């Protein structure tokens, strides 16, 4: 692409050393610059791309996009208001506006983004559609998949993935949209057709400075949707419900408790832990290009928990909006067994091991509330403290554990920092560890603290007895927990059927390398 043609897509304030040249691509990481690319200087929380512009030019960058001109570099420099916003716009233009060629679905929430995205993808795939999926666990493009590095990739990577989807003849793409991605404009030029916000609770407060800022960024996915789009909102969540009249999009509401919603849950049966219910579409749902008639149909889920009802209702509406037959939706949800590390039962013999993504206090309430409904002798909690999420989130997580501990008979927690199993961005700080221990001490809960994950899991396996439940809980720090636990079990019980033992790891992406 010719440089000046590309730069027509952004508001350029000033140019020095202008030149008409063909460029080979875009970059924002100086270590990954290739010859002939435009290097976009992005100011981040920990580093400023302007400091690495010289390195980028040395590696072959033929032009720069900057917020302030850099002396001593004799290449075209285009001055813009925001390098980050320019990156999103330029990436979208460079790759030919790929999301305009896809049915693009954006899913945000504090809890349930991953499960809802996977449910939605299963429904679309079972209808015979070629799909893409991006989120916390995986980036999937048709039949190809790779582990995710971020919930929502940086805008340049995101648009590249979408372009690869178009090239692979993908028609429908589902994406988890994080609050960080919304604040940092990674999804600024994504043309979403369907957006949804299912729930909001306290998460990433330290990153966004306040809950109000967090909600402001999260809700922008809904508020910025255009008149030709559809927004799915949950009337049972006061924050989601507050957005009904704050978007130009056609709004479809769901509700379990709030029976005034457009799509409601009736006759909910959770007696087995796995929900059965009637979906009641209470009126004809009219969008810009579709009418979904008023009707009722039965749903039976294989994923446990009350939260799965809300996740499934969002995915049901998305399926209907994508013209998937009701029978396919019913079959897909009945066959869908869940997402890795979301209340995943990885061992079920004389005792159970459950692997769960304990992200925030909302997740913890859901998980431990589900445990309360289950039968077991004793629960052993191995908890990977959440690194680099700040004191507030870690305090609230610890307080949630402390609230449930007496109801579940938990008197001790086996905690780990997972030093060797997290990257730099997930290291537990001294302050995060201190606030966790402070809350546990106040609650009278004994903490066995281990630097490393294998030692923490080994402690628990040595103590587990018949009828017990071992909960592997935590985010990035527990990603390798299932693999470690099953490998240790193999050593302890060498006569076990190895194929059966390691079956839960066969399709796993996280922590399986």
C-alpha cells in the first residue's frame, strides 16, 4: 500500500520528510518491526513507543506515526493526536476493513464472557457456519486455533486476525471484548453487528481507577452501537438494564427474575445443578433485517450453575439473530459441556478435582455457591493469588473466599504465587500478597503459602481422601494446575488408566505446553 494513501484515513496534524513510498505493513512493537513497515508510536502504561522509534528505523521502518516529532530520524513522520487511536484506524484500513465483511459479535461482561462466546460459537458451528472466535482462551480462525495472549488483542493484531478470517472464508466472528480493550481503543474500528453486556461487578478497579470508570468503558460497547446494530441487555442486572435507552441499536432484553423482558426464562429447574427451562419470547423481535416471532421452546443445559442460564440466554438470542433454527440451538446447548477452566471437572473417581478460573469476587461467589449445592466430605482449596490486578481486586477476592469459608467448612487455604508459571504481567506483588494474608488472618483461615504451583497442589493431593473435593482456583497462575495435578496423580497411582486420566487435557489450550 502507498504510504500517503494509507495516511488519508487518519487526521494528520503535520508532516515532516514527506515521501511517496510503498509500505509493507504496520508495527507498534519495535522488536517485531520488519523492513518497509510504518512504526506507530503508542504511549503505554509502562513504555512509550516514541523511545523506541530509533530502533524501529534501524530495523527497517520506513515511516513513523508520532504524537511528537523525533529529531535525528530522516524518515517521513506523521504527527497525530493519539498514536493508539491512529493504530486502530490504520490497521483497519490496511487490512481492508475486514469486520465489514463478517457478521461480527462483541460480548462483554464482568463474568461469563468466555462461556457465552464458546456457547455462541458452538451454536453457529452446528448450523454449518464457518466461524472465528477470539478471547481469553483461544484465537480460532476456521479450523485453526492458537492460545490467546490477551482477552482482546492489540488493534493491529486484532485486524490481522479478522483479515485472516476473511481470507479463510469465515462468515461469523465472536469476540470477548475486555474493558481494557475498550479503554485503549483496540476495538475502535471493529464493525460490530451484535453487542451484548450481560453483567457488571467489580473487576480491574485499580486499572480503571474507579468502578464508575470501569462501567463507563465497559458500557461504551453498547452506547456506541449504531442504529443498524442489535444490543442484547440483561434486565436482571441494574447496570446492563440502565443502558436500554442509551444506544441507537435495536435492543433485545433478557430476564430470569425480571419477567418484563423480551426474552424470559420460565419454569427453571436447577435441581440437578444443570438447568432445564422454557424460553419465552414475549413479543415479535424486529431488527433492521429480521423478525423473530413470538414463541416458546424448551432448553436443557449440560453446563452446571445458575450463571449458565444467563450465558445461554444471550447465546440463544445471538443464534436466533443469525437465523439458526431452534432445534439446532437446543441440540448445541445440550451437547455443550463447557469451557476449559470454567468449573471444569477434570477428575471424578473416589474424589473430585474441579478446575476453575477464579477471576474476581463475582466469579468466586458463583463457583463457591455452586459447590454449596454439591455433595462432598471436605473441600480443599488451592488458590493461585491473582497477580498484577491490584490490591482492591485481591482484597475483594480474599473477602469473597472468607465469606464462603464457614458455609463450606473451609478452615485453611493452600495458596501459591505460581512464580515459575506466570509471565511478567501476572506476577503477584508484595502488596497483593499482603492484603490476601491480612483478610485470611482476620477471618481466622490458616494459609499454607507456596512460591510454586506444583508444591501447592502436591500438598493438597497428599491430604485428599475419598469423597473429598479439590478445587484448583485462580486465573493465569492456575492455568497449569490441571496438568500438574493429573501428572502428580499418575505418579501417586501408577496403575490408573492413563488415557482416561489425561482425557481432560486432550483439547486444552491453556497450561498444556
